[in-house]
C-alpha cells in the first residue's frame, strides 16, 4: 500500500505529460494549418486574379484577330458598321461587354451606351479623376495592357471598380477592350476563402480529437502521419485549382467562339459557292466572290485550330504534310511581321510527309519565326523559310546522334543581331533568355528542342553576330503524299436528283444556303427550323421523305434524338448529321460511335458543299427505301 501514492503520482505525471504533449501537438497543428490556410488563400487569390487577367487578354486577342480578318476585305467606310454589328451581342461573363475606340479616343462601338459613339472620350475621367480611356489607348498601342477604373454595371448606376484589357485590332488604328468588375472577382475569392476555412476548421477539430485518443497508443508517429496526410492533399488541391480555373476559362471561351463562328463561316462558304454557280467567270463579281470564299476557308482553318486548342488533351502523332502547316503558319504571321521585313518562302518538297503532331510542328514554326522577327527588332531585314528533303550520312548522323536516313529539313534564316558563340550552347536551356526585360520566358527553344527529340529529329543553329542566324530542324521523311485538294462546286460536276430531303436546322443563316444548294440540284427540300415540327411532319407522311439531313445541337430534339425517332418509324432511311462540337462531351467523335447512334454519315461544320452533295447522292443511290431513279443534273458553271 505504501507504493500506491508513488504509482498514482507517476500515472498522474504521465497523464499530465501526455495532456501537455497532446496540447502542444494540437496547438502546433492548429497554428500550422492556419498558416497553410492563409498561404493557400493568398496564393489562390493571386492565381484567380492572374487567371482572370489571362482570360480577358485571350478573349480580346481572339476577338481582335477575328475582327482584323473580317475587316481586311471591307472598305474603311464600312468598318464602323461592321464592328458595331460584331460587338453588339458579344459578352464576357455576365457583366462584361466589348467596346471599340480609335487611337484618338473616339468611340467606334459601345453596346450599352450608344451615346458614346462618335464622341471623343480620351480625356474622360472616372470619379477618382482617372483618365482610363487614355490609359487603355496607350496600353493598346504598346501591344496590349490592363488598367483599373470605376464604371457602373449594366442596370446599375453605382460606379464600381473594373479591371479592363485593351489591344489593337490588326491592320487598323482601332483598339478593342473588355473587362470584369472587381466585385465579381472578390465574390469568387470570398467564396473560395470560406470553403477553405470551413475545410480547415473541420480538419483541425477531427485531428485534435483523434490525436487525443490515438496519442496513448502511437503518440508522436501517429501525429506526424495525420499531419502529413492532411497537408499534402490540400497542396495538391491548390495546384489543381490554379490550373483548372485558368484552362477552363480559356477553353470554354475559345470553344464557344469557335462553335458560333463555325455557323457563320458555313453560311458564308455555302452562299459564296452558290453565287459562283450563277455568275459568269468574266464578270468582276466572280473574282470578288472567289476571294470571299478563299478568306472564309482561311477562317475555317483558324477556327479548327481554336477548337483543337479548346479540346486538346494529348498529342496526336500522325502522317502530316509540313508544307500544309507552313502555309497555315504564314497566314497566322501575316499581321505580325512588320512591313520592313522581306519574307521569302521556298518549298522544295510540297508533297513530303513526316510523322508528327501538326500542332507541335506549327509550334516549332511559329517559335522560330517569332524569334527571327524579334531578332531584327523592327529594323529592315529578311526572313527566309525553306523546306527540303535532305539525306544525312553515317558520319553526320553519328555527330547529331540520329539515324542515317532521309529527313525533311526546315530552315529558318534571318538577318538579325545574331547569337554570340559563347551563348550558343545555352540557348536550349530552360528559362535561359536574353529578353527578360521585354517578357522573354526562355522556354520557347527548350520546348521545341524537346518536341524534336521526341520525334527522333535534330535541331541545329548557325549564327554570326550582326549578320544573322539560321536554325535547321530535321524530322524523318515518311514518304510522299497523294492528297487531292477538295474542289469547289463551280469546278466539278455534281449529280443531282428528284428525291425528297427532310432538312432540319435551327440556324436560319446556315439553313438558307443549304436548302438553296439542294434545290438548285433538283431535290425537293422540306426545311424545318424546329426539330419537333420536323418529326410531326415526318410521322404524318413518312413515305414523302427519302433522306434526313440535320444539325446536332437544337432545342426540343437534338439531331441524334430526331434520328432515333425517325428510325422507329422508317428504320432504313439514310441520315446525314453535322455538328461543330464533334469530340466534345456533347457530341460523339469516332465513326463507330456515330453508327451506334443511327447516323449514316457525319460532317464537321463548316463542311464542303461539294462533298455534302456527293454524300447525299451516294446514300440515295444505296438506299432501298426509294423507288425513284436518279438522273444526271449538272449545273452550268459558266467556265
């Protein structure tokens, strides 16, 4: 019994020690988690603001490029009307809109304040005396920039702080801007902060209680384990949050613009080709229409790149023609290269093929050409781009560490400042740049060097200071292309018919030229802009229709839903479906997926009218549901 107080004291001392130890761990953990929480909140807020800035800038760049291309073939006297029409319904987020000024501060277009139009607002000030129009104009002239000012929201007269970005419209003296109100950003940041605080508080309570019980068995090891398992997921979530916000905003905006613009281009292309059929080649309007069609096809290629960017998840190595990518690159660089630089392109292997990702090859071309233009720093000079097939011998291949083989050689040569010899070995290092003061990241050459190595190629450089620089990219030759370019309607014979086509599209601008196209070739076209009305008309007399042509994304019934309903009545009826959202979550991508949905043929918007006519004729010839004999119907092309 005499030992009882000693045991009690020891147990008490142990309990007190464990209590204070547990409390110390708890306090330390609470402090650390709160610090992590504050750091996470600060970083997420910075990332969110940066994401919004990049999203605004990207939207302006996209719209300015589209407007620049649109205004190229428009007389200057019609520029203002074209711009006002273009920005009237464009919106950025819920409260954002686009407005256009010239460099003198005169408003060209404002969707919400028509009283601003044709007034000089260069010296206009907000409630704090900030001449924000002058700041935006200056930023736009300097290549694009941001400013913050006070301005009222739509349907709200109270001025609020607003972040805006402005950039010049290529080829004009006009600049376009948009912005987002700071309270919108603050609201999202506050919501994110509350979520983080709530999660952290829950974690603190759970871990503190758990540590008190588990401490008697695991003590320090269990505490460290729990701390580590909680902190790591939060750090990972923070990284994913930053990336997801930026990419989602950019991707959604780019994809939406590309889809809407696809419908516009489809109408332009179809109407232009129809008009070419009816106009003699000797008439002056024939050349105008041909140039409209050419510009629309260039826009189609650009939209295809925007769509690829908005849905890109991985690289797609495939057989490709470098000459095709070179042509696309030169179109993209037209508005970027100063007039003081003489550009020459020599293509000595137009039909050569390589295995590569076309987007990555375009990235290589754009990076090398951009570096060459920057090396000439706006001064007079020349840029020479050449494609050729080159044989690499054994000795040269061993030196380059590649296989002895035939290669497609891309050479980009400029007459810029050149690269000093002692820096040649460093130019491919990540983050190495001589242009830090003007925003150089040092990642361009590093990234393309990695791409080239992944494709079993080689990049070399030859440079002389004050003379110029020449980069040569070698990628393995993969054969010769026998690709045939698609022919316009007025250059080929199109076989028509007298069958009945059920045509459904809710976009009236696109539906008009397609209906006129098939009517021109003798078909009986029943056009519906409401898919439910089309289904009702079909069920009333299914024997009156031989083929269904439909868009995918429509109200009431989508294209695939309409096809399913029609096949329940007439299973063998051929169907053609088109869409601008193929490969997205809203649309299938592969032929097998379309076949499972009952689609006989699928076309991506904007489609080639000649190919669509050929597909319709082919399906009708193969169909067993018609008793009508096809006949030859050839348009007079006036050639």
